[in-house]
C-alpha cells in the first residue's frame, strides 16, 4: 500500500513538472498556429486552460475594444423630426459645447432620417403647433423637389445620420392606403448614390401603410403588409436597397432584453436575399401576454439608461442598442431633464472606459467583425505575428477586411511591443496600432477605434423648419 502511495505521488509530481514545462517553455517554431472563429472558440478556451488565467501565452481576441467592457448604441427613429429639434438634440449629444440644454456630452450617437413625407395624420411635429407637413425629410412630400436634402447629405458624411427610417413617413389614417411607390425607392437610392451617402442601417417604421417595410414578412400574419421584399409586389424594392449597401435591418420586432452577447441574426428575405437583422430594446417586460409597455420615447430614456441596465452590460460584457424617438416631444427643449441626466451618466461610463458608446452602424459592423474574424498566429524569434486573413461573414460572404472594418479589434498578448498585426502579410501601420496595459486578464494590442469627433456640424437652411 505504501509503495502504491509513493508511486502515485511520483506520478503526480511528474505530471506537475510536465505541465509547468508546457507553460514555461516559450513557443519557438513558427508553425504553431492557432485559428479562431466562432466555431473553434471552444477549443481555444480548452487550450488556454493550460495557462494561468492572468498570463495567457497564446493570442486571444478581447470581446470589446480596450479598455471597454460593454458597447452601447442609441438608435433613434426620425418620427416628428424637425431640423430645429434635431440640431438642439445633436449639439447636446455629440459636442462638448454649451448648448441651450446644458454642456454637451460629446458621445458618438447618430440618428435616422426620412426621404419622404407621405403621411396624412393630423399631428404636430414641433412647438407652435407645427404641422406634420414640416417634418424633416430629404424630398418635399412624395415629390422630387428637394427639401432637407443638402443637410441630410452633410449629416450622413459627418456621422450625425447613419440609418434610414425606411424611405419615409407613410403613416396614414386608413391603414389600407399608402403613398409609397417603387418609383420613390428608385429616386431615393439614385439621390443617395449621387451624393455618395453610404448608409448601412435600415429601421422599419410605422403602421401598415408603410408597405415598404420588409424585415418580418412571413413571421406572423400581422406582418403581411410588409411588401418591400416581395418580387411580385408593386412595392418591391430590396433588389435596389440591398445592392445599394443596406446590411442591417431592424425588423419591427420588439424586445425587452437590454443586454446581448451579440446583436445580430441572419434574416432571409422573400426574394432570397439575406441581411443581418438586429435587436433593439423597445419595451419593458410584458406583464400580460400581448400587452407591450413601450419604452422608446425620449420621456422613457431615463428608464432605458438606468444604472441597473448599465451595470448589467458592464458586468456581463454585453452589447445594447436602445430604440429611441429623440424628437418625440414638441417642446422648446426637446430632451427632458431626466433624459439629459441619464445621458450624462452614460457619458461618465464612456469616459471611465467602461461602456463604448458608438453609433449604430459602427456597433453593428464591429459586432460582425468580432464574431467572424479569422486569423492565425505565428511565433517567429521573439515576435508574435497575428495574420488577419478574413471576416467570414455568413450573410454577406467572406471578405478581406480593411482598417475601417477592424477598428477596435483587440488581441490579448503577453508582449504588446513584440506583437505585430498583419492584414494578409502586410503589417498594419503603427499609427493605427495601440498598445494596452494589463486590464486584469492580460496586456493587449488594438487596432485603434475611431477618433472621438465632437465637432458641431449643425446646419440651417432658409425654409427648412
Ligand atoms: Zn417610426
């Protein structure tokens, strides 16, 4: 029995020495290659178990850009947008200037726009009973006369607008009627292309008169009105819209889930095309089935951005996209005080390096890259070389990423000074690289996120309300 214990002890000792050797021996050969994709994520985590958690010797992707622990976007619908309200809101959101609503919070929050106004509702869209006819749109009504076009073009280029809230506001009193036609889609896309307006996000809008919606056709009977992707419908347009560049679609499906591990899911359209759908937080938990407690007006922003919600996405390393209607109120100052206070709280979390606040299009693009990035690691002499080969996007297809596709991508490495990131076999220029100290897990190296931009881009135009 004693002999057996001695043998067992010797065996254990040998195993410990072997494991120690494995951990401490530097990897010399250049053919040790670790592949990573969503599919082999599991195997890499198994491999990293051989290491002490605080000092991994292999390269691993950090979920969010350093130093952030979560990522959040606010996705606002253009309903009741007027240029007056829009400018006040975005001077407060995007700049750090003194504004009529107080010091700006300097966050990267973009908005959505309408190309047309095809609504017959008797609604007001601003103070002094401004009628809905003055809603901020690219063209006047459903015609071809330009209204806010120049300013919308500029805001798309400057980053204050990044989402189409469909082609326009087609809400009608009679839900069986619509002013949308395919001709309007053709004209809209031609105008956006001519102005080099690159928009990747589409947000379905409004009541059943908005037949150009398409994200949820076939999901339930309610969505039968969504005819935008039906090839035999007179309202068909996704054959134009998707090639134009729309990649992400909010499909008019509500959600009470605030934080997500990933915001995106593939959507197959009736015409065979595929796009990414994405989630938005639109409502509180349903108390009774079918009774939705919408939380997406500017008066609900304080509840959306609650300290509890923010703490949760930080703790769980999650994404969040909030649905909003920044222009919902027709008050002189469009953001209520409690909304401004919570935006200041969000700004603090951003400046403390906890939550990366990013415009919707940037968050979604990052989400795709982070999920489907494919790379290999080679060890040569003292250097670790990360070869980025592709983003294997299962919806739009595999592509070789550019710097802009890789913004924020961060790899844990024990030696940032001797870690090189290459796209294919070309090292990324040092001006795009950022070396990061230990965040509690390891040191890391990043491809820099976009530079903060707090410029005031607001414009006015005579005759545009
Ligand atoms: Zn809307």
